């Protein structure tokens, strides 16, 4: 049985009449692309971002930062034009602590006696406020316009911006619906106000409900400029000037290695070395390195900042510098230490020095939040399901480890400190033979060597006072505490570190057999203090107006006043006339005999 033959496929090169012609097999048809199915993709967990409402109209970024940084390291902070604050922590536990403190009915978080509302950025209320504008009611009351508005138009889908993403997703894939079953297309249009100098959003929600970052946020960070000054003892290179000499006046540093590594989010100053933590989780160190405390695989001083290369594969969230040792905490809760281990202060179970950061194996299965390095001891703050815990290791001769009621000489492996059962710890600090902790509800605990001739405490003792403390800075013989913008001091009497006793206002508190005397520091009236720092025997503060004041021991020029005299009361110093009228955030850090200040310029939207 014959059938009709299909039309042959002719070659372009061989004529159909040519001998030996063979029919070419047709090429198989191209398979139609299958519809792309939803594929599981790995998404980074949302950052621990909070939204703060109820801020006073005149609240500044400095005010907001001073109230929230006690709960942990902050990676980003801003206030929009509607007086809504945005705080992003480096660790989720820090954000959780801030949320818990704000919900405490007997405590809460306040600014100028006004209680604040703190929400997760993923909270629907926070998203609503961000999407339509907190000040919408104010705009409506002024005929739909705002005095500081440069542009008013109906809201349309914006690329990568919250609701616009949801609308686009719903048009392409109608199966996408809101959690309550209603389509996101039903969301009514709202008027949105966009200003010329205003950032549209920093943290926003995408179609999967995750908080994401985008390019505008990075551009805002890149627009900020940092200036760094150092002064005081510098013979080991700790000032970063490249000169091995003391400096009696603030020296503006020109450090290309720092500028290329990104903005500095935190500094830790030790005996004669400095650790700089960048916003990108990198660490640079400089100064004395004779015990390996710089982490550069050697025992050599470094007059210029150098990256700690062995930590490059980790995102570091916290650092601390002791007399001759250093500690580093990663975002995964791992702890690394290096430097002098003569007293067991590195926590490795030995008494040797280590020139590279080595992970403390004792905490391998635990989550470390903070490290605090003293002269010859270290403290560690743990977060976990069983609550907060503090561990100590190193020299315990003065009770600074807080691990037993009896005197302990040396401990080379971490041991748990006593007295913190059920206490939510916001921060820990150590210096000299002193140790201290601040709880999330503002209580102060101290242990170790006594202040002002009082007895040493072998276990943590809570200071019985009605004050709510937000910061503490420890020296070798004194301590500064901050409460409500006022600075108090206890201990001292060396090199004029205490102001004139005749002008001090003493406030006595009795704790067991110890008597603690809090003295309000004079000469600070008229402005609130935002930052405090303490060196071996000198002190420094920054006011809300950006004024720096120092006092105490001045032998190496660490007061920055152009001389080597001691000062018994706070003295104002000037960094540079160039920056006096520019808005910026100034933070101060003290080493044993030197001081460093960092000024971060504010974006135009945050100035004023």
C-alpha cells in the first residue's frame, strides 16, 4: 500500500536534481518552555529593626541613640520628618530586649518623661504608618498640603517600594492575596508626600513579607562622613597618627585604611591599643602589639590601622580591649580572643599568649552577645533560652569574676558569675579590677575592687537607688554613670579624677557592708549629657549640643587641652572650628592614657 510522500527538505547547498540526494531528517521541534514554578529561594532573615513612635517633636538622633543603645549595638538609626524613629540592631536579642523593656508596665522606655511605643518593623501597624505617612492627619487638616512639602501627588506603584511591589505581584500573579483573603488590589490609594531631600524608605516589606534593604539606604550611609581625632599617650602608636609621641591637642587623622573599610560603628580602647569595628563587620587594630593583642599573627606594634585578616570570614558585632588582650564576638555568637593570656584572661584553658584570634571552645554551643575585657580578666554575656548569663575568667584576686564568695586567684576557663538569675542584662563592662553590668530596667550591678576605699565585692551587688541608669564607664579607681542626661561619679581621688569635693553633691547608698557614694559632676548644668567615657584616671563626656569636656589625670595630654596638667573639674575642648556649626554625632572613647573622638556627619534630612 502506497502513501503520498511528504515534500522533501531541500539543502541550500546541494540541488534537488543532484545524484545521491538524500532527504534530510527534520529537526525536532523546540520544546515549549514550561511555566516557571515557584522555586524555594534562600532569603536572609529580617534584620532586627524597630519603629519608635511617640517621640517628642524636638527629639534628635542623639537622644534616640542614647536611649536605645543600652540594649545592644545599633547598626542604623534615623528619625523621619513625622517624628517616627527607626532603630536597627546588630543582633535580634538586642531588639527583643528593647521591646521587652518598652512593654514593662513599671518601667517602659521614656524620653523627656514621655513614654515611647516600640514596634517591630514587621508589625502591621508599623508598616501602615510607614506606607501612608504618620503625618497624614496633619496634612489632611491643612487642605492636603504640608508646609515642608516639595511634591504632593497620588501614590502610584514605585519600583521596589512596599505597596508598589505588592500591586505588581498581584497583577502578574492574581493568585497572590492578602492573609485575610482579600486581594491587595483592593487597597485604596492614599496621598503620599515626597520631599526633595527626604529618603522614601530605608527598611521595607517585599511581597513575601520580609524586611529588605535597597540601594537608597546604602546611598544614605555613603553620604555620611566620619572624622576621627586622637590625643594623649602615643608612644606605642595607639593614636594612629604614624608618630610615636604624645599629643597634647586633638589630631585629625587621615587614615585611608579606615575610609576604605567603611564607617566605624564602635571603638574599643585598651591599655595602648585600639580595636575599630566597621558597619560591615570588619575589624581594624593598631597600637601596641607586643603580646599579640592586635591579632596580626605577630608581636609587633602597628602605628596605622590594619585589618585583622583571620576574622575576614566572620561578621563581627562586638569588640573589647583590655590592658594587653582583645575579644571579638561574631553575629553567630562565637567568641574569639587573642593577646596576653598570663592570667587566663583569654579563656582557652591555658596561660599563653595568642597572636591570632582563637575561638573560645567553651562557648562553641552557646550564643555570646558581648565581651568585656579588664586589665587581667574578661567577662562574657550569654543570651539563651534559659535567660541571660554572665561568665568570668582570668584574674579573680579582687573578686572581679563574680564566680564565688571566696577569693579566687586565676581561672583559665569560663565560669558562671553569681547573682543574675532572672535578670535581663543590657550590657557588661570591665576595666582595671572592676566589673559592672546594667540591667534592661536600668539597675546597676558592680563587683570586684571597691571604689573610694570601700571593700571589694566577690559577687555582683545591685546598687540600691531609685535612679534608672542608661550607661556606665569604668576607670581604674572610679566610675561614671549616666541617668536622665546627668552624670554621677563614684570612687577616684587620684590625680584629680574627682572634681572638687567641696563643689560635689554627694548621694550615699548603703549596700550590705559597702557604702557607695554617688557624686553629681558639677559644671555640666544647662545641657544633657549623651555619652560618657573613662580612661585609667581621666574622664570625658559629650553633651547633646556636641560639646566635649574632659577632666582628671592629664600627664600625657589625654585631656586634649594643650598641657599636661590635671583638672579637677570638666574643661571644654575644641576639635575643630570647621565643624562647630555643622550637625553631627560625636562619640568619645578613652584608653588608659589617651582619648579618641569620632564625628559622624548627619544627612540633611536628620540635621537639626
